[in-house]
């Protein structure tokens, strides 16, 4: 079984694009023509299929955020699972943004659910406030080619209330978390030197990202906060290693609802927005001599 | 609209029992006779109905753990939602153990899902690693009589890897989280002096609980770790205030799979185990002069 980091880097190479599109459907922003006569889940699925068809030539991975599906109960969860199936049928990797966390025996159920048969994602986001025994069941799935991204420094305004606090040895809480991520990732390094254990590091905190890049040299960063949340292309550059790898930048609303700004059909607009995002990031990386292709 | 803390305390008074039963179904431990000819979700729902019927006379609240339902995709989520409906029809409060967490706009979707129409729980567990803007959407639901329990010091063996670390001012990370919980709970104090914002404090760490009781005097503690995880009745006593309120103790496996040890029908065994748990806790609280009835 190939290591998830190798699988992801190969997909990034193929598209020459280290970016990911977040599938965060909001029913009130889905065009009426898509919604007519359908349950919320059916409408979301059809919307996602349109987006996936329009972006699959340009991005290596999609990141559905499960909260927007849970809102519609079992109908929404069905749409989430069928979105994953559809994305995989289009040769996209799927990172489930679920931020699951619990004690060991319960975390095992989550790992089985999301990285096993029921949902079938390629990777998940994990919140490690509970420490290693809540992370271990996800780690065990790395032997099956699965990946995880652990929250380290999140993109939201209040992330510092806990994550920035200094410990008695001078490190910030997010640095401690980063060291744990580096340790957990030790046993699942792929052929290209990156680990199947990645880290979530917000584009909105580029200085912290620079430090974190050194603490977790082999972790692939999932970088939210680009676009709608205010992070620009230059802000994501510190998340990349000198070799031009080591990060995937996410945009959700900025791509999937691009038609609201750009006009035209929702899917075509999303395709154009995904291409523009690739262009934007590539320019910034080239300027920093971090474009690998 | 009544405050969730008042609703919960009234339910505890009615049963004279500050305990809660965790509905964490594991298919391999559900009797074959319940599973025959059913989907996993249907079997889980029937199992839960049997448990609920057997315990509803003795406990004020149940706590379904969503991981064990997510394992079965949409079928499992349907069982989770129908379990909530059934429990509420039997006048039980329902605390959804979901440990959800995300940035503000996403946390809002989670709060709508679980404390709104789709799932309809009375309260949820929340992981606040992301700080206040991820908590706020749940807080807003307290005006609708809903509650939340924020992870402070969890019951698992590795909880200390992050939570016990000392900050540069000498406080542990869990103390900082406790102070945030106290602050967040300030604006939703009920008539009886307790807040709709509670805290998760493991029975496996009684010394930490003693300190945390002082830091969060008005928070109701959800106390996991009793029973299968190794915490005893004496260990939960520090979680209660001198008035005998301020905590609900959870047992999951020890009650719902009691038939494996006690023999007999699964539901009757669960009923007896729930009664025994009440008795066990009441003895310890009486000994400490913390039994309010």
C-alpha cells in the first residue's frame, strides 16, 4: 500500500497544483435551478457534482466539510458520502474535514467510519486536544494508505486564545502540538520524505507558519484561510518547504460560490476560480523560488 | 424559554439521580436476536429503545455518542436521530456527545444541525481548541433552552499530553480552558445559579476535578470515566458542589452491555445496572454530605 503523502504528492504533481477546493455547500447559495423538486441532500449532491466536473482537471483533492451536510441529517450524510464517491470516481482525492476527536475506543469508531468503508475518505482532519490515544486509531489507518491532518494553528480570529498561550518552557501551545504531530508522523514517512500525518496551519498566520514549517519539516500542511477568510497567496508561501512541496492550500466559498461574483453558470465560474487560484498561488511560489515544476 | 441548567437540574431532582447513560452501541455486543434481518441502524435503534425503556424511570438524561452511529453512514445517522426522538418521547433529556469544533461559520452549521431541527438534541459536547469564535454559535443556542459541555480535562490516559502542560503563569492548560468555560457561561446562568455552559471533567482525575470545581463554580460537570474506564463513585464526589449539584456522571458500556456480566435480558440488565449506579453514587455523595434529597 502506498503512503498517503506519496499519493497526495503524485496527485499534486499531476495537476501541478498544490491547492484543494472545499465543498462547503450552503443551501441558500445554491442556484434555485439546482434545488427545484429535490431534498436538500439531493440538491447538494447535484451542486457538488457540477463543481467536481468543473474543477477535476485542475485540482488534486477536494475537502468536503461535514458540518454543512450534517445540517440535513441522514439526507445530508447520504449526500456527503455520495459526494465522496463521485469525487473519487473523477480521480480526485478526498479529505474529509470532520475535525473528529475522542477517547481511544471512540476515536477508533470515527477512524473506521471515515477512513473505512462507510465514508471511504482518503484523509481526515483531527483535533488532538485529547492527546495521543485519541489520535492512534487514525494513525493506524496510515498503513492502509490513509492520511490525517491535525489541527495545530487554525485560521480563525480567536485561535490564539488557547493555541498562542505560552508554556512554562517558552513554547506556544501550537508549537507543542506541532512537536506532537512531528512525533506521531515519524512512523509513516513516505518515499518522498513526507509523512502521512499532516497539520492544519491557517494562511491567516504566516509568521507562525514559518516557525511551524521548521518544527514539522516532513508534515504536509493543510492551509485554510486563503480567499474568503482573508489570507492572500503571499501568506501561504511560508507553509511550503524550499523544495516547493509540503502544503496544500484550501479555498471553499471563493471557488464554489464564484458565480455570485463572476456571473455565469455556477460550475463554469467555479472552474475559472479554481484555475485563477492555481495561477495566483503559482505566481507567489515562483517569486519565492518554490515552484517545483 | 427556560435555561438548560434549570431544565437539567429539575430532571435530576425528579429522578433524584445525577447520572446519565451513554448510548454507545457496538454491533458486535448487541444480542443476535435484536440484529436478525435488520440493517445496522435498525438493530441499533431497537437495541436503544430497549435500553431507554428499561432506564427511563431512573435516569434524567441519555448521552448517545455519535461515532458509533457514523460508522454506519446514513443508516447509522438515521438511527442516531430516531434514538434522540425516542428518548425525548420518554421524557429523557438528550446530550449528543459529538465533540464538534470548527471556525465560526462552520460551527454555526454544527450548532444548527445538532441543537436545531435536524437532530434536535438538548445539549452537545464541544471541543474548544479553536477558541471563542468556534464556541459562540453553540452559546447562542442557550437562549433557546439548549446546553453545551466543553472539554476541559478528559478522562483518557493521554489527556495530560496537552491538557496538563503548565503555562508560563503556572496554570495548566486545562485551567485556562476552565476559565474560558466560566467566562463563556457568564451570560447564561439559570435561576438556580448554574450555567447552560458545562464542562467535561473525567472521573479518572479526581484531584484535577477538585481544583476545577473552584474555577468553574457554576458549571455543571459532565463526568465520564466512571465504570468501564476505571473511575469509582468516590472519584466523582469532588465534581459536585457542597449543595450536591453541579455534576452528572456518565456510564456507557457498564450499563448498556450489563447483560454480558449480569446475564438475563439485555434491557432488564441495563435497568438493574442503572439502578445500581444510582445507588453507588448516592452512597458516595451521602458519605460526603452532598446528597441533596
